[in-house]
């Protein structure tokens, strides 16, 4: 008799369940037996006593080593992405001659990096000098010289200072090809991994050739071939042993040992290189004695000085133009008239160096950066990317991103002005807590109800935080990006106090929009490009689009009124320029790591940053100290003998154009006759009239200094 369907289904399910249970039991039984068997096999190798300690340490070392390797590989991913470029071995094949805004040559970039000389034709004594000085074990290590690094560490510990470098030639090449000179742990990790990658993808001879072609040799030159032409006026193939030793001495510190800057130091360094060659066994003392007695003589270039950080920035802009303009991409030998004002550039460099020398030791600050732009056109008139290009080609004015501190607050206030607030609006300065975060004022006290004008003048912290809560942090970020900030701004609670990271050039351009009356200012270094035939293939004045209006002129005027008060009565008093209406804002970041002053007049906008490359704290340096004083020194020079342009909402309107017979006002080309010159001529005429009438003219100017 056939069983009912329900009974058969239940029987089938029970059978399937029994099969699954049996299979699982057999699987785990097999695994247990396998583990027990493996454990029994391992017990045959059980270490005891000191052997067990060593085994445990080795096991832990392998485990933590693998974990560390995974972390390091994660950090190195950004660097490895750069190796995906197909052209990483080649240089940009432009040959660019740069002129200042007046048409005078200021430097070159491009195929000045002469990489056309084969390694076989580079003198043997130059190669030996480089290897003996930089990496004697180059042909024997795998990209990282462990023994050389350990030896350098011991020598540095013994000398209690850095006397030897531990980076191999491959590591130095990795830095030159893919990385910046910024001194960070992440860069050193990337450098090590990229060195291993280079060793896997290139032969030793290819690595050596690239290194000799790409190393910075001082004077704006890269590579031994270009340096040979610059320092000795001869082809690299013709270098003597003494000249080769002097060039090899430049790899370590080109600014310190450059013969056109310090010939005695260059010769002393060359003598060390000759000693290194003897110690390495590459030459005998008898072979180098002639070079010791007859040291190299370099071409006198002591009067030459190039704005190298600016030239690097301009060169990048030329390459960007070439990507969109076929006429520039096809003719790679070009002459570029830039926006640089050489006098203002020298003053900016002088102001940074003078303040670092005078105040740097007291404040424990080592670096500074400056960008000066014209609000009307965005033309970059001066750029200082660091105190010494020879020591570090890293451009802190363009590439470095640092927290702006309170100099970010104007972005908050202009957003508030665009959302119903005004300088006269009253907001309470009182304790505020947002999700457990409670910002405090620098004074640790509270002023009660204050106007926004007073709040920004005194750089009160609670007010911008309250404004951000009321109007929305996303709106602040949107306005900051629209005004010219190109870096990522994370929307966080401390955002209004300047904890996001920005660049110096972005801050200068953003503040320039206040001086322009609310128009967007895009910085540029290029005014005109001419091809090898002398034909103009690009003109900025013709090609640039009309600037975008960011906010109404009356709102810019309100912002100008407040920021002028910051300079006159607030934290920026050291930035005051006698006879010139100036506006701006100081910035000091957490733990005093960064000091800023960003300000503007009707003629110029400038951002000044001081700090340390390794992000260490300064000795309580604020934006109102070195940064404001540097800004003042630059702007005082910049406004001598020029027509002062008004700030919207603050100054009187300018003269009508027909009242000033000046050619090219507002253009990037130099004027034929400045208004100041006209004023001087008028004053001379007036004094002649006075002399004729024998009437003594009253004094028109006070000699009192500007109060600090």
C-alpha cells in the first residue's frame, strides 16, 4: 500500500536533514583530525628555552612586519599612481624664454634641461665624482642602501647634526621625478617604494643617466649638461676633473656650494669630492693632485638672480595653455611676457628674508611665502615660494596647503552679508557648544552683544561659529570656492575658524575679489606668448573672459569697510601703510603652526604665510607679527609713485579718465607717464610760481612714523 504524500514528504525532509547533519559532522571531524595531526607534527619542532624566545620574537616580527608593510603600501598608493603616466621619463620639450612685464629677460625653462648627451659621452671622472659623493654602492644595492643609510645615521649621531645623507641615487631620482621636496614622513615612505619600483623597471645605467639629467644644480639649471654650460660655459663632454668635482659637489646643497654665489665654499666642497674619489678607490691621490692645486674657475654670475619659484609657476601655466591651444603645442620654442614686476619681486624676497633673519630665531620659524596679485586683472606681480630655491624647489606659495586660521573668517562674513546680515548687525559673543565642541576666544573672555564689524576687527571666534550655524556651513564653502579657493574644504564644526587647508595664491586671489568690487579674480602669470617667428599666439588681455560677479559692489564695500577697520584698529595694525587705504585679516592656527596676513588695497592684493615645513609649532608667532610686518614692507614699496586706486565703499571715486593724460591705464603694459609724475611736474610749476612771488610754501606732509 502506497504511503500518503504528506508522509513521503516528511520522510524525504528527514532524510535530507540527516544527510546534511552527517556531512557537517564528517567535515568538522576531518578538520579536527587535520588540526590535531598538524599540531602533533609541529610538536616535534617545539623550541624550548632561548630558542623558544627567538622563535616567538621572529614570529611576532614577521606578523608586525607584514602589517607594517601593508600600512606603508597603503600610504604609497598616491605615489604609485604617478608612475602610470606614459611620459614620466621624459621632460617637457618646451624651450621657454620668460620676460618680465616690461620685456626684460628674467629666466628660461624647458629644454634648458639638456638630456641629449648619452651616458657614454659624459666624462668618466664626472660619473665617478657623483658616485663617490652621493652613492658609492649604487651598482650593488637594490634601490635602498641599507648599509649606507646606517653608516650615515651613525655619523650624524656622532656629529650631533646632519653631516651625511642616507638617500641613495635611486631614492633621489624618485623624489626628482615624482615627488616634491616637502620634508614629511609620507614623502620618505613614497620615496622608498618608488626607488624599489624604479629598480624593477629600469637598469642601473638608465637610473644613473636620469639622475644626472634631472638633479637640480643651482642657478635654475637641472642636470649636469645644463650646469656645465651655466657655470663654465662649455659642453659637459669637455669638463676637466676639477670642474667635474665642483659640479658633483652641488648635488648635496646647490645654493650653498654654487660657485657663482660662494666660490670659496664651492672649491672647498670640490676638494671634499676629490677626497671621496680617492677613498672610494676610483682614483689615486696622484691623479687628483693636479685638480687640488688648480681648482675650477666658474663664470661670474654673482649679479644674476632669477625668480625661480615664479618661473616654475609660469612654466606650468604655459604647459596648461598648450593642452588647449594647438598653435602653442605645435611650436615649442616660445617667448613669454609675464606679469612679474622685478622691483616688487626683489622687495618681496627681501622682506621675507629680512624678517626671517631678524625674527625667525625668536619665533622658531624657518619658511615664508608671498603672492602679490593685481585685483583688476589677476596678474601675479611677485611670488616668493620659500627663502631659498637652491635649498628647496618646493613652492610653498602654490603647492603647500596650510590652515588659514582667522584669515578664513572673511569668507564667513561675506556669506553672512549675502544672507541678510550687515556690519552693524549685533550678535552675542557668549559661550556656545555644538555637539560637545565649545570654541573659545583668544582672550578667553566674552564681550557680550557686539556688531559684526567689531567681531571681525577683534577676531572674536564665537561670532563666526554662530553665523555659520545660522546661515549654513555649506554656503560658506560654496562662496569660498567661488571666490578662488581650489582646495577641498570639509564641512565641519570648526570650519568657520579656518581649520580647512588652503594655498597662499588662492587666498590672495580670493581677497582680491573684495578689492575688485565683487568680481572674481583668477591669478595668471602670462600676459603674452610669441612663437619662434616672433608672432603673438596668445594675449591674455584678449583671450580672457569677462570676470564673473560674485556679489554686489555694495556688499564688497561693506566687507572693505570692516577689513579696513581690522588694519586700522584691530589685529592687523602692523600692516598699516601711511597714506594708503589698506584692508586685511590676520590668521593664526592651532598651536601657532601657521601665521598669515592676507590683505589688499585698491592696487594690489597679497597673501603672506610663515611657518615650518615639518608642521612644528612656532614660538607663539601670530599673523599680526612677522606676516603683517612683511606685508607692510612689500606694500609700502609697491605703492610708491603710483596712482592709488580706491577701494569700493571706502575711498573717494577715482578721477575721470580724461583728467589724467596717461597712456594705457589699467593695462598690463607699462604706462608712458604715471599720474605721480604728472603730480610732481604740477608741484614743480606751483613752486616756481611761489618762488616768483617770494612766498614760502607751507609743509604738506608730516614726518611722523606709522604707529605700530
